[in-house]
C-alpha cells in the first residue's frame, strides 16, 4: 500500500481502547450505528476505520467526539452472539487520518488519507530499536505480566514502526498516552518516546517492588500483632476480663446512656469519651479522662428514694431511737407535714448544736430512717483545704471531686439526708477557706447549681436534706450561721440518762459483748450510782463506756466459770468499776465565808464553779488565779470596783483596798475559764470575805454584773440549771431577764430547784448571804 493513498471506509468508534497497525484482536460491537457500519464494510471491502472516542461515556459520538487519527483494519471474522452483540476479529492494517466526516442515517463514513511507513530502518533507528528491546526485556523481567514468548516474538521484528506499535500495545498506558504514540508519525520519534516510557515504567516498577516489600513486612507485623491480640482477647474472654479498649469504650458509652444524665452533661460525657477513644492508652491524660467519665456515670443525676410521708410512723421511729429531744423531733415532723401538703419542699438546713455525746449524729441517722431516705455522713473536723469541698481541677493524674460529690456518689440518690459533722471544727489556711465553699452548698437558693471543680458542670443539691452538727456555734462564721436553722440540744437530766441507759445503752452493750438478759442483770440503783459517781457529762458517751466495762467484767466472770449469772447491784458496782470518780452532790456541807458557787456553761454542757476569795493584810494587791480568761478577769475588776463604790452601804471599811491583799481563785486551775456570767458570783464571794458573812451552801448563781450593780442576762440557763441539780443545789439566783428561759428546763429539774430572779446585786446578797457574821 503506497503512502498518502485516499479512501472512504465505514467508521467504527471504539470506547476505552486503541488498535495499532498489525494488531489482531476481537471486538464486541453492540451499538446500532456500529453494527450498520460493520455490515456496510462486509459488503464493500471488509475494511473499517477504528478510532477512539475522547469520552467513554458518549453513546452517539459525532465528528467532534473522536480522534482524527486511527487505524484502518480488516474484518476477518464476524459472529453474532445470543444477546444481540456482534463479535468481530479485526486486523490493523495502517494508520489513517480523517479528511472528511460523512454522516448517514444509520452509520457514518470517513474519507481518509492513509499514512504509510518505511520498512527498512536507518542506522540510528536500528540503535534505538536495540535499546528499546533491551529496556523492554528488563521491563518484562520486572513486571512478570508479559511472557518471555511475547518478547521472543517481538525481538524478531525488523520494521521499526511495527516494533514500536506492538511494544506500545503491551504497555499499561492510559488511552491518552497510547493515542499520543499513535499520532507520533516519525518512527524515530516514536521509538524514543517508547524508550522514555519504558525507562519510566521500570522506575515505577522498582518503586512498586520496594513499597510492596515494605508493605509485606508491615502486613506480616500487623498480622502477627492481630493474631496476638486475638489470642489475648480469647484468653481475656476465658478469664472473664474485658476485651481491650474497644469493648471498654463501648461499655462506658452504654453506661453513659443508662445514667439518665441531663442532656448537656450527657453531651459532655460523650465528647470526652470520643477524646478518650482517640487517645493512646499510654497517655497520662487518658487515665484522667477515663476517671472523669466514670465519675459522671457513677454520680446520681435522677435516682431518688420516695419519701414516706407518714407523721405517726416517723414520730414512732424517732421515739424508738432517742429519748427526749422534743424540739428536734418536732422540727422534723413539721418538715414532713409541710412536704405532705406541698409535695415538694427544698431541703432545709438544720444545725444541731450541743455538747458532745447528746446524740446529734445518731439523731440525723434516725431522721433519714424516718423519711426513708439514704444517709451519708461527712466529717468536717480538721478540714482546711477548699478542694476538700469543691474538688480538684482536672489538671493532673489523681484529681478527684470534692467530698460533697463523693458523698452524693455514696448516697446513690439525689435526695439523701446529708450529715455535715463537726462544722465548727473547720479551719482555713493558704489552701483556701472551706467554710466559704460551704456557703453555696448550704444555701437553698444557690445549691441547685453547685459547682465542683472536677465535674465542671452544675450539680443539683436542692433535694438534699442537709443536717449539720456543732459543739460551739461561736466558732462557725456568721455568713454560714445565717444559712442554717439552729436547733440546740442540751445535756440530759439524771432521769433522762437513766431512761437512755436502760432503754438503749445497756441492751446494746449486752448484745455486743455476747451476753443475754439471762446472764446479766443490772439493777436500776446500780445504773443510778454509775450516773452519779462515775460520770459527769452532758451527754452519755462516758456512761456507755461504763456500761461496756460492766459487761466486759461480767463476760470474764462467766467465761472463767466464777459465775453463771451476774447481778449488778448498787453494792457491787465498786467491785466492777473501782472507787467512785466523782462526789455526787458537789454542794458544800456547810455555809462558807468567801466561797460562792457559780454556774458555768461549757462545750460539754453545764458545770458548777466554786469561786474562793481570801483577804490578807497587805498593800491592796488584787490577784486572780485559776487560768482565767480576759472577760472573767474584767468581771472580777468590775465586782471589785462596785464594792469600793458601795463600801459604806455594805459596812466595809473604805480603806480595805489599801490595807489588804485580795486573792480570787477558781479551782481546777489547769482548765481555762472565761465568760461574763461569773460576775455576781465573784462579787458575792468578795463581799462575803470582806464582811465575814457566810454564803448559803445550797445556793448557786449566774449573772453578769455592771459597775452600778445591775445584773445582766446570760446564756445556757438550761445547762446551768441541770448542773446545779446534779450537784445537789436547791436554789439558783439568776438574772430577771432570763425568766423566759425557764420553760426550756425539764420539769424534773424545775421541780427540784427554786429559781430566784434578780435585777441588782443587792437582791443577790439578800438571798445568798446569811445574816450573821461567822
């Protein structure tokens, strides 16, 4: 076939493939226009023009959609398949270039210029052909996708153009690259282009091989790790352990969903869980996040117990657990009544104050039982770090919520009875002021959004019933006092102690020591002797210890075989407990000059205080001993000044302060004493010593004195009256303004005492001193 020959042949557009001259291959033809073009070719000369579409997706290509250079091919065989497709065997003959495109109804034809090639290579082309064959052989060895037989058939080709076309057909090039080689008409340029392609493909294959080896190593390592992990999972499963971090994260996610948190808290928890999931297990922050999520899950957000709003049942429970304490019980029952009427009431903040051992803590536990609420106790004694209340910020491993949130976790519900014990024992230093942090906790208007530094989200404490306890309310900061309702629990009377010992303490100790009522019997007179001669306290802790000692002694007797049954009477108490520790009835056996009995109020309840005065010749020196506080010293100075100003009326030598030294002493000198209520006692003892008139032994007194002799009111009258009754006094001189407090004193104490209300020291002297000088 000569060069630049012209001819017209049917057009067969190809999709996704290119046919080079000398190539023989099968084509499947399915488009109607292509089928018609084949039929026309079979009729007119068995030749078609094969050119490639520029876009594979085009179904009806026209002149602009095909490349203008393609291959004229001969149709050697045509077979119709059952699905309607025609399979043809074509052989590429020669390149052709479209000169004119002719469109018919059912097919298209093109007028072509045939492009011929030289058969004999030049010297340069021969050199390039050898180089191409060498590179092609190396490519085959590296790729292993082309057989050595293919190379043998290619190496026998002597025509440069044919060699280029056949090698190109075997290379994994894109359609555009193959079309560019098809359109490269100078044979030498085509060979050089193929040489570049082979060199590039060899480099790519080298990189592929290197990457493949690395991937293989990595895969082997990964497969090994996967195998080991699967083994570990199987072992953990057999041992009942969790299966790695994935199952752990899924378990945490399920817990978060089941925790019934508020939406904003749940969103925060899931966000932190995603961070934890992405974080390496070796990271320090990983354990912090996990700890945080677990706390969020464990804290109660909605769980609450249903209150049992039965006043009669609650009253019965409170009476079962505690004897007396009417005021506190009344306050709890009032709370129940209001809640029953309103169905909702913010938790009140009750503060139970009183001496140690009177049952403040156990009363809070009984309140929880009467309400059918969970109970949690938190001791504040010695707490001096604000983080104890508000928690630590999540900035280091080991951070945790404050004790308020920890207490809620222990309670397990959002409405427990929460006891803050010993609230007066808190302190503060450089780490903060925990009492200030409690202001938010104990304020019903604020604690619905309590802020804990660890949790970081607001927590609702408004349903909690907070109860606090204190021995000395003067040590509680004023803002904190303002948020609480103070309920004072006084010490117990002798009668109440008797009932408590018989009804509560003794049965408890008998049970704890493995005894029974059949093995030990403690007579009432024995209990009374223990109360009078072996204890001196406002509460009953010491009394319980004495009961425990009796039970221990009895247990030893029974186990050693000395006795089968122990009966404790008034006469046998000393054998078990030793000699009496206190003298019951501390009142003097006779009237004394210069000695008056005062009534004191301490953190342990009431007590009696004997004030002694001695007058000796000297230069007017006033000495105060007994470890007195400043206020008590000032009371002595005030009494001294009053006596000097009233010496004539009192029949005292006006120059007594110049010729005598006066010594005022308060016994039990190792115990610190302070307060203004010993004023009239000191004045009475001084006047008694200076006038020689004895002080009545059965009289106890309390009251603050002024320079003009007025008697001012005092606190703790109930405790003082009970201590006077315990000491065997029969008369109490008290300030007139304290008459309103008499109704708080138990009837059994009131009946055994005569209360004398006074407003001036003259009245005190009238009732305290006898008329005759000793």
